[in-house]
């Protein structure tokens, strides 16, 4: 059985190789059957990797501890969901999983786009297959998930109890879907460069294929934060750890790309820049994968050191070099069609947005790699911690927030002072009183004050856009206001979906701002005693002990109230897992829209008294709420409109008809 | 004219960024050392007041002495050759991965007068991946890499 997995991995390498060769040759000679063979090879490569993955999953489910990976990452009494997630619980399996997702993305691209983007597709398939080839190669020669043990152990090592959390079963696949999926827009960029089809067709494809992984990656980042928050017990959700940073960095690059392509579509500018961004996003995804697996920066949760590092360096070097040379050779064809007419324009706002996002990206990267650079330059390894990242990113983030609201208020090309005054009147008129109110309410932290006022500014600016659009529509169609607003949202999904994403960002910023007001306190209570924390009253009742085969639990029961009103019973606990000889701290959270009361049971003394640590975290739920809105709004923005669906269907029909009447490949490429 | 405005604007932004970077680094910079490197430099280098990040150590089995409420322990770390006494003085509850034989990265100060490391932050590897993180594996890689 295991040999089938290994064998189909070998075949997948061959199939990926064929996909590269056939596609390149077919495109070069304009030979349709060859191009088709390339596509079929890509589909076969996806199918073969699927078989490999299924075999490994089967081995995990049947507890085949003959396989080293299975023995090291699972055991007999693991719940089913964690047997599934054990696939990406270790280095070798996760690399296989990476390659598999890439192959699925490749197959999806072939199936959805082969008629639509005929001139680009062979090169798209080629580029994706090259990346796929690399990962299969890695699996075969450096990280074999099917490697057998010299003996068969009775039971496996199992999965770390900390990772036995449902969020940990979804968070890594979401990150992978994000990081891997960004290969597709890159492939379209490269295909456009090679085929010299540098009009906006590739941009449209790249935009949609960027939105999908971008959403996955964003959701993955937030879920990882949620896991850290409920599981790690330090009261926060983001620690600027290299592993977290390595997936934030490509997300920032992708965000910059999604914004700057709008200038190219509208005004034919920034063509080179967009290529650079899409290449950068891809390289950063590979780099992030490399960073977490090579051990070049020390992190709390980096993978074990292994020998995959040099492979990544070589591949990344080739990718950068190849893309750069290709881009250089096409520079004359990427000349801008128009120039910046005025600094007071939408274009400038977008440009600034790109600057800021890249500034943030650079800052995060700088901080993450600071130990490496400093060691190379001064022989002394200097690390920087969260204060660095916060110090740098908070101001940059606030400027970004300002632009989120201000950008849409500028007109394309140039904006007259008169229209500026008119557009800014409402948002500024809303933000200034809000700032005064916040001051009166006692907000003294300067960053928090600016941030919350800016949030009001952005919301007002978005509301103004919605109101104007709906008003205009009601005027021209006579629809009632509500209907006009809904139709507006569903007809211009891109634009208004984008604004909804901005609203999600506002919610996130409100949540982030809450961190400025966090309070924490540690205290010892004997049974029956009460403690007071930030307006809450906490009464310690008693200790509850339970035990099952897997673990024993000691929980403290406390009654939480505020101003005499009973809010709930908190049960922070410590669980001891027998098989792992490890304890986990389970926090207990009383959560409301305003704030979280976060309670940790630190430890228990012999006399039954216990030490607790309490955090009051204002506005945390806004982060999770913002995350949810982010996903929904992105889905709204990427969902094809009725018109786009009709067009796509027509196009497919016309391609088929042309193939039938005049022979394959005669239909004009993209509409 | 416009061009100069643009250049000027960029310079202002760049200067702001450089300032943010520099002050951020100053606030949180810590010198990374491995345990053997620290032990070897102790004689001829003053670490007074210097924020250190100390890697390359594992918790000596049985050395963890918790306080009454299992909050701030004293413990000893080793690289197989040297040993160093550590006192945890941070606030956060230690990660659950902190136990005998755990691989730890510490942040804090070396107190020469007490010959101990005052750790404000303790990272214990590693919640994420189990493989290759066992004590034996770690000692093996340490031995292979010597001299560090």
C-alpha cells in the first residue's frame, strides 16, 4: 500500500515534467494537441498526488507505524479529526500536502481557464508545473513521507496536546491554501511576459486568482491568532513570531497587488510595478515556507531543522533570477500608456497605499531577519521583539487606515479643491466630533485616539459612497432606496465588495486598538474569597477534579459579576495528559462585544488556595467579527456577477463552435 | 517643481521610517547567544544591563523548582557540558511545553553576582511540530555541531 503512495509520487514527478515540456513546446510551436497534452499531464499530476496523499491518510487511519511519518506524528488514541490533521503535522507530510494543494490549484486553473485564456494557458500550466515539480522533487529526495522504519513500533509518538484543538486542524490548511494559491496569479504574470500578451487580460485572471488565496491566507492568519488566544494563555493573539510574520508578509504583498492593478486597468500605468508585485508575492510565499522550515531564525514554533533549506535557496534564487531576466527583456513593452496628471488624484492615493503596504512588509521582514543580517554584518546576533514591530507598524498602519478612508474621496486623474472640500466634509465632520467625544470619555492614548477617530472617518467615507451610489441608482431606476442599495452592491461587486472589505479592516483596527487598554492582574484566592479586577468581581468557589483515560482535569470554579450583576461561571483549568506527561492550561473567557474577561488558573497550593491571572482585553471580539466580515466581503467581491457568468458561458460556447467549424484553436483568444 | 515636491515628500517619509526603525530596534534589541558562548565569554566580558536572548539550552531533568502556585520556577539549563541556574521573573504563565528536557530560549539578563540568569521571557519549543524535538535528538544535533 505504502509503495503505491511512493510510486505515484514518482509518477507525479514524471507527469509534472511532461506538463512543463509539452506546454512549453506546444506554445512555442503553436501546436494545439501538444498544448492539450500538457494540460492533461497537469491533470494527471494532480490525480497522482491525490493518490499519494490518500495513501498517507490511509496509513494514518490504519495506524501503520511502519511508516516513520505515521509513527512520529500520530498514535492510536488520537481523535479522528487530529488523525486527518496529522498529515500536515510534520515536515514531510506538510510538504506533500503543499504540493498536493498546488496540484489541485493547477488542475482548477486548467479546468476553468483553458478556453478563456488560450494564449496564456500553456505558459501558466508550465509555470505552475515547474513549482509543482520542485515540491515533488523535495518530497522524493529530501523529505520522503513514505520512508519506512527499520522496525514497527507498537504505538506512535502522537500529536502535541497543544495542537489538539479544532482551530489547529483548520488553521494550517488555510495558510497553505493561501501561500500555495498565490502561485496562480504569478503564473499568469509570467505567462503574460513570455507570450507578450501584456494587455489587461492577465490582470483580470490574476486578480481573481489572487483574491482566493488572499482570502484564505487572511482567514488563516486570524484563525491562528484565535488559536493562540484561547490556547496559549498569554492573553494575546499576535506575537510577531517569525512563523506568523512569514505568512503575513506575502499577504501584505498580495494586498498591494490587489490595489495597484486597479491603476493599470483604469489608466494603463504601473505595468512594470504590477509584475514586480506579483513576482514578489510568489517569491515571498516560497521564502516564508523556507523560513519556517530551515531553522535560520529561531522561533517558538518553527519546524525541526532539516535538510530542505538548500533546496529552497536554490529554487528561490532561480525563481527570482528567471522572473527578473524575463521582466527586464519585456520592459519596452510595459511602457505606461498615460502619466500621472496631478498629485491630488486617486492614482496618488493608490501609489501611497502601495508605498505604505510595502513599507510595512519591509518592516516586518527587517525585524524577522534582523538576527541574520546583524550576525552577517557584525558577528553579533541581535534579535528584536514585539516592541520593535509595534513601534514601527502602528504609525504605518494608521496612515494606511487614513488612506482607506481618503482614497475613494479622490477622483481619478485630478481632483478639484472644490470637490475635495465637498467629499471630505462628511467624513471629517464625523471624525472630529468623534475624537472630541473620545477625549471627553477619557481616551488619552494618542494612538488609540487617532485610530478610533480614523475608524469613524473611514466608516463615514464608505457610508457616503454607498449613499451616493444608491441615491444615483434610485434616481435613474426609480427603485426604492433599499432595493437600489442592494442592486448596487450586487452589480458592482468588485467596487462595493472592496468597500465591505475596508469595513472589515475598520473592525480589525478597532479590535487592535483595544490592545492599548488591556489590563492584567495576578492574585491568590482562598476558597470563598473575592477579587476585583477592572470593575469585575470574581468569587472563587471550589475546585473540581475529573479524570478520564486520556487526561485528568483540575478546574477552579469562579463566579464573575459586575456591579452586582451575575455574568457567569468561569472554569479555568489545568489538564494533564498522561500519554504526553504534559499539562495544558485551559483559559476561561467571558466574552462580550465590549471586552473579554480572560482568566488563567496559574496553579493550586496544597491548602486549596489558587493563583489566578486575569486579563481584561477590550474590543477583542471586533477582531474575530472583522475576520468574519473580511471573508464574507471578499467572497462577495470575487463572486462573478450575473453578467460575467453570462459572458463566460457565451465565450465557452463560441470557442466550442469555432473549434467545430474551423478546427481546434481557431477561435480568437480572450474576449 | 512637482518633481522636487515629490522627492521632498519621499525624503520626509523615508526619514520618518528610519527614525521608527532605529528607535524600535533600540527598544527591544537583545543579543542572541548560545549557552556555551555565554559561559565561555563570562570571564572576559561584562553582561551587566545587557538584554540577552539565550538559546542552545535544555532544561535539566528534575531541576525545575516551582514556587507555591506553580508560577515562577527556578531551574537549570544545560548544553550537555555547561550548566546555568535560571530564575524566571516574568509575568506570563509559562508555556505548557515548559517541562523537563524542554528546549528553551530565554530572554533576560545575566546576574554575575548571583551567577544566575534572570529570565523575563521563556520560550519552550515547540508546540508546532513534534518530530525531531525530543531531548535525545536535540542532544544529538548539539553534539554533532560542536564546537559551537
